[in-house]
C-alpha cells in the first residue's frame, strides 16, 4: 500500500514485452505529428509507464483493445447511452510505486495504476477522477472520459491504490486502504498537471475533480483538503463518511437484516431508505448490500467478525455477494472508539474550498439520499460554505444507471444530468454564471431520457 520507492522487475519485464508487441489494428496513429513528441510526457513519480498514440481515445475506438476495460464499466451506464467518438491523442498507462497487488490489469499485478489521456485538440483543462466502488482505472471511461475528451479536456483516472472486494486487506491499520484512495488521487492530480504542462507547453488553466460513488467521495475530500489543486468539482452520489455517523456502517446493517428476514420495511425507512425505492430492494439485497457491508466493516472494524469475510470476501460470485449473518446485528454506535477513530481519519467535514455540484438519485438504494447527500449538504451549510455548493436531486435516479434498462418506466439515468452539471460547473467557474438553485430535477414523461437533462426542470429546494 505505502508509497515505496522500488518497482517490481517482473512488472517492468511484462510491460517491456507489451511494448514490443504490435498494437491492435486501427488503434494507433504512428504517423501523427504528436507521436514524435510523446517522450516529453513523462509522469513524475511513476514506477513505470507506457504511451500509445491513438486514433480515438474514446470507448468507441478503444473497445476490444488493451487501452480500456469494458467489463469493468458494466452496469454504470444505460445501454442506449450515446457517446462521442473520434478523439485522437496520446494515452499513458502506468503505475506509481506501491507494495500491494490487487490490480491485475495489463498483467502487472500492481496497484496504484493510472491512465492519462491527452487529446490532440486540447481546451486547456484537466479532469481527474478515481474509480467508483471497488473498480479500476478504466471503469468510468464511458461515463466520464468519453465526453470530457470530446470537449477537449485532458483526463486522468486512478485505481485508488487498491481495488476488488478484498481491498480491505491493504494497509497495516483499519482505514488505511480508504486513506490511500485520497493519497493516490492527490498524487495523480499533481503528476497529471505536470504531464499536461510537458505535453502542451503550459499547465492546465483549469483542473476539475469529479467522480461517482466512491469517486464522488474522493471529489468531496479533495475539495475539502486540497482546494489549491482544483477549480471545482462534480460529485455524483458520493459516499459519506462521518465518524459519528451517518455512514455506510449505520445504514447497511439494517439492509442486511432485511435481506436475511430479520428487519421490516419500516426499519429501512428509519435509516434513510426511501419508500419509493422499495421495488429495487430485492436486487440491491442480492448484488450490493451484503458484500458492501462486510468489506467496509472489515476495513474499519476487522475485530467485529474476524472470520467473515476473513482473508478474502470469497472465491465465487455467490460467496462474494453473500452477507455475513453477524452484520445484521452490527451496531456502529456501540463499537469501540477505535472504530470511529479509523473512520475519522478519512471523514468528510463539509469545508469545501472550491465550487461543488452534487447529484443524488432519490431512488438510490445503496447510499440512501437522506443518510448521505442530504446530510453532506447540511454539513457544507454548517461550515458556511453553502455559496460554493449546488445540490440536485434526480427524480427516478438510482445508484447505477444500468438498472434503467430493467425499469425504463420507473427510473431515469443520472448520466445526462451529470453531464449537464459538469457544463454548469464550467460556466460557474469560468464565466461566473451561477448554476440553478438547489432543486429536484424531474423525471420527464417523454423525450430522450437517456441522453438529455435540464437542471432547471423543477424548482424544489432543500
């Protein structure tokens, strides 16, 4: 986990072999002028990197090549989502020194992997993100990278320094794995800014932080702790960590109990789950609640049930998704003070230092809005930073847009509203145009729900 100074020789050998192999047909643009200058784009602090000059940096051009991972993006976007294409430029893949080995992308078995994309036609900006959930650096290529690249931004993403459902094994102390997420995001931001300067001749004029779920948490944390690095951010249903609660460990145990038959619907309402999201609970109970509770509880409170999940969350899908029965009775407030101290080390405060736009779906059944973004908005206000914040509830939005394909009559994708929010942030930062006031963005009865969204559809404020 820690930022060691040595890089494994094996990883370098594998990477050298990859460099010697021909690139997939249609993926490279070896005759482009900028390819001759790609050696300038060295990533400071990287233990290893490789660069490729590509005819298209978007998922349209990269699908089926080693330069993205479509499987790691599964479920995050609606099937009919339209994405831009035809963005030529330079892609840099690599990793920073690290001692953990959860990320097997490129066969490296090395964590702290990153991807940096530098479009030929640059608009002077940089967008940075970290992987949502327990995914890796390519997971938001379709959701975030494609569009910002088409707009001319350079793009950088990190695997957060650990990934997969066994991530809690990283680090020496409870909370260390999550703490590394923040360190790696800061590290990549600083490095990417220097890479941009080397590639284009000057530093980015604007740097934006953004992300979904755990990437939204990273956005909040970065704007609180390193506002000097960014000009603003968009937070898409970020995970809330507070030492006294609420947090994942105060709401998910009740959800696990419901899944195991020992809690009622009313119990879920009390910890923040919306009544309207009840039709989604059976799916979340199978796919999210059990695994999320046990691995994050193992990260912050491994002594509670040391044999579950133990050294691994499971070796089969069924084992990984299965809840620990003990988690149904987990009571965060009564756990030893050391647990709250571990959470405090990564907790949010609401003291943002740059403009932030938050979006949250009212049907989120993993991070219920009432126990997450509603609370974070109040934290920002309590810190006197409300003028730097806009908060939009997306009616019909849930935690992953892929569920829209199953319930098109009841859900709406958040992605088009996220794109509208990013544009609104840019106008706010660069042109001084304030975004619409906090409100609920209504679910349209007709029209292009998958690819269009207007932030001022409704006027409900918090």
